[in-house]
């Protein structure tokens, strides 16, 4: 809703969510950590929304509420505070709040869109501060990372195609073997049935001869 500039709708959703969380307080089945996380999310959004709607003081109040949560002091929590800091033109604070999250990503994996998103927030802040040298360096980092992500995804896609080809090839061999087995089975059945048919026919001839003629007149006896 915020990205679609539907700020009034976003405000109502945020206030309803805050009211819902208030009603969950004191419930022994709801963990405090869960409530803290959800309150942090709501406060971080409402602070920005209120400021964009012109209610600056209310935006400050929600930002203070956000700062009082435990989640705010985590690297991800600091990162989530940057949208409010940016609209309030606290550009250096934006950069400072990105630092912990960047360090966390460096310890894990920098080849992801979250890390690129943090770098982009830094670029926006440095552009506002007119520090174009930092902007150029960060843009070069983003290009390098996105290129690495592209090459990694391309390699993974190729491996998936190879695996798929191997699976299809195995399935084709199994299907061929099953077909050959079916053909052999049908052939054996025809051979067996043909042999049984011949024996039955000969037996029937002999039986008919014995039953249709007396012993003295039987042609077989004469021969």
C-alpha cells in the first residue's frame, strides 16, 4: 500500500494491526518475543506513514516506540528504521543504521537481493549528502554483486538442466526396457498358446475317430 501511495489505507491497516496486538497483551499463549517483533514492524511502518501524511509529531512518537522494542536493536531492526530516517532527512543515520546489517551479511552471504537493497539505501543517502565518490564505489559493488548473482544462477540453471536430462534419459531407458519385456512376454504367450492349440487339435482328431467308428471299421485300426 505504501509503495502504491495509498497512505491513508496503509495507516488504517497499521492502526488496526496495532489495536489487535494490544488485545493480545497478557495472553499466556502469545510469546513476548513475537509481540515485540510484531510491534516493531507496525511502529516502523506507522512512523514513516504518519510523517508522509504530514503528521510529523505522531511519526516521531511511533519512531520512539519502535526504538523501545528489542527488535529495533538487531541488525535487521536498524535496517528497517532507515525508511523513516530517510524521509526525515537523517541521511547519516541511514548510513549508520545500515552498517550492522551489512556486516551481518558479509559474515553469511553477500550474493543476495537483501544486501543489494542495503547498498542501494546507502547510495540514496550519499546522493543526498552529495558524496559522489561513495556513490560511485557502491554502484560498482552492486554491479559486481549482481553479475556474480547472474553467473551463479546461470550455473545453477545449467546444473538443473543436466540433472533433468539424466533423469529423462534414465526414464527413457526404463521405459524401453519395460517395452522390450512386454514384447517378449507377448511373444512367449503366443508361442505357448500355439503349441497348446496344436496338441489340442491332434487330440481332438483322435478322439473323434475313436468315438465315430467301431473298432472293426476304424480306419486307424486298419492302418
